[in-house]
C-alpha cells in the first residue's frame, strides 16, 4: 500500500506518493501564484480559420491564441460551420508552453470524484474493472435522468466502493455545474474563464486517494480538515487514515523524501546494479541514454549484461517520467541487444509499465536505429520547466564557449576593426580570467605591433566567460 505525504506552505504545496519501502513513486508540485488552466473552460472568439489544417485559432484571453483541432472528437458536429468572429465554448487540454499557445477542445467534460460528465456524448461508459452486473445496472438507472437530457457519463472504478448517496450527489453536482457554465456562456464577455478545475485537495482525492493508498499525512491542520470533509464518512474515509504531522522535523525530511527530490534535478540517475541513465531535455523531445557504467554482472555474455541493465532502466525511466512529469516525444537509447526476443521482451515490459501511468503513455516500438520511441501526454509544464529558467550564460544549450575560442574571437575582431580603419587609438581589452590566460604579454605585444597600437588587458572576474569589451583609451 502507498502513503501520501503533503507539505503545505502558503506559497507552495508539495505532494509525494511513496511505496511501502519509502521510495518515491509520484510527485506533484503546485505553486499558489501560478495559474494552471488545464480543464478550465473559456468563452473564446475564433480569430483565424485554417481549412487546410482543419483547425482554428481561438482568443481565450491568453498571450497567444489557442489551437483548436477540428479533426479530433466531435468538434465538427458541435461547431458546425465555424467562422471568424464566432463565439465558442472551449476547454483547455494543454497549457501554453515552449512558446506555443494553449490547446483546447470543444468536447468539454467535467470530472468528479466518481465519474466524468460528457455534455455532448450520450450514453454510459462504465469502468471495466466494475464487474458486478447488478451494480452496473444500478449505475445505469441512476444516470438515466441525465442521459435523457442528452448527456453521458464515464463511471470511474472508484464508484465501485461509493455509496448510492455519494454517486447521486456527484451526478447532481456535475449536472448543476454544467447548467451554470452554459448560462454564463450566454452573457459573459469573450475571454472569460467560465469554469475552473477543482482545487488541490479535491484533485488529490479524485486522482490519488484510491484503494492503493492507506494513509495521508499532512503538515497543515487546515489541510487535514479539508481532506476529511472531502472524504466524508463513506468507504474511502474508512480505508484511508488522514493524520497531522506535528513533529519538529519537517515532514519530507522525516520521511527521507528531500534526498530523493534532490535526485530529480540531476541529469544522471544511478541504477542499483551500477548502471546509469542520462536525461537530456530539448524543446522537441526528451532523450534517455542508458549505460552499463560499472556493472559487470554474473555472466560473461555482453547480451545478458545489456538485457539485465535495460530491464532495470525500463522501470526507472517510467518512474522518472512520472516524477518529473515529462511529456511529449521520448526517445530511449538502450544498450544494444542483438536478440530479437530480448528486444520484444523489453518493449513488452515498457508497455506494461506505461499502463500504470495516470497520463496516457504509448510505447511506439524500436526504430531502425535501435532507439525506443514513446509518447506521453503533456498537459502542464513538467518539473524541469517549473524549477529551472534558461541559463543566461549559455542560452539554454548547456554549453559555453571555451576561453580559447573567445580569445580567438577577440583577436579576429581587432584585426577586422583595423582592416576597416576604425582603430584610431590604443585599446583596452576587458575579459574573464579564463580568457585572459591566453592573452599573454608576448601575444598582446605582437598583436599591438601588427595594428600599430598599444593593447592593455584588464581581468574582470564578474564578467561572463563569453563576454568581452574593447575600449579606446587616450595615448
């Protein structure tokens, strides 16, 4: 059974899900000053129609127009003949990130604790894990009044343990919320946020407080009270113990979480066997590179060694995807394996692990170059974007020009200025110490003689290694 730990500050909430061994299996970081708009509904205005792409761009009040793909879902039926200036009700499925506008859908939905309301989809869709035929029929009966109104439901597995009163209350709440949204849409201005997703505590109960969680520990008295109110007195409340952490040692430190979180900002992840994984992020995709490192194994066959490390890496990669909330295209460079059987087993293992992720994750297979390709749904900014800014020194490349390269740039620039007739006086060159070591006395004198001027060098430790200045000084 898993345990949930929640560290609450006014400015930030951190939630960790740990297994029975105390290992981190999921992590959520939410900052109260950030505006998360996934699942929010907006009244938008169509700004541009692109027939060739079967898409439109919608102004929902953000910094960039949102992208609405008309090839997916029931948008064409809902929007009919969409035109510029038309008012549309859309829901955000992906936030603005990486310089791109939000992605939205017209197939709106409202999620509750036990079900999802689909206003434009008729009929019932009940979780396959609910196998009791009598219960399935009873759920159909409870939803019948709303289905007759033209709505549909997706019943979650959590409904299996809920009481009839809880189910009815959830249905009624979602239906009333939808009626309120439609009324607001008629009178609101374009760009209005018509519906906001549930707060952190409701989402914790909805998305994480299932049968695999036995205890939730919170270091906030208000958080405990809010969670107890949400859990109520039903089966979920009896199965999950909600307790207050009141020890002097911080909750994450007391449960050895802080040290595990520090590993999430590292590019290198060590495997128990001695192997390692290197993680590199780009705007287009995320790359995992698996290495055997110090692992020698118990077999003298390279194939067996590679298969052992690759299986271990598969578990850790899927764990890192959840913990760092990595989305988009994922490419994995496993250690080369020649046996087709081993390759197929590795892909099957990844597929099995991907099904355990609450975000839709698809294993596409092995490419001709032996790389495993995956995709994972990205709705919000991942941990990388939340915790880091682009480095002002390297511009986000992760590299800086060497001192020798900058020294050559300076020499080249001085010669170009001299050739253009723009050097009229002596020069002072200000550089970083790692660049200054190449501007030796002999080199500076030789360069000065070649341009007929005196050149002096000033060392500035505060200057960026890639930066330098050339100043004219009086003779």
